[in-house]
C-alpha cells in the first residue's frame, strides 16, 4: 500500500473503542461474509473495485474512496471485480468478536 492510500485510517491509531481490519482479495474472488460480524461496520474501498450483492440478487459496484455502511444493507456477497486486487478497510466498534477475521477464500488475506 502506498503512503497516500488509507491516510484517514492508517495515519494514526483509531480512537479507543474501534477496531480496523484490512482485507486484500485477488481479482475474481469473493470475501466470505457473516452478517453478525459486520455490526456497526463501515467498509472503505482503498484499491480495486468491489461488487456488492444483496440478498435479493441486486448487484452494485464501488470504486476507490467509497465508504459503505454494511450494517445498513442486506448484503449476501462481496466480490473483487476488475483487474486489480481489492483492498478493503473495515472499521467497527471494538467488542466481542469485533476483531475476528471474516472467513477467507483462497487468494484473499487480512492484515490486522
């Protein structure tokens, strides 16, 4: 990640009571999703392109700089689309399970 990426989230530690996870997902792969682990989560697309699929099957794509309040959406799938790897920063309230990783597919990994 270059110094200009994630400036608002990487420059300093987050305020007490919040946790941050960074996920990298290779193009074409999906990030496993457990809605119970997304309570209060805000996702920021740092690099690449995110395709979000809702429970009804509707899909929408989001690019760099997009902030998404996942707890407000009926999300069923998160996918890396496009030619570059997807880098997501997930910020949520710290608490029981808040620092657990999402289930990961082959080719995706997390920096904590």
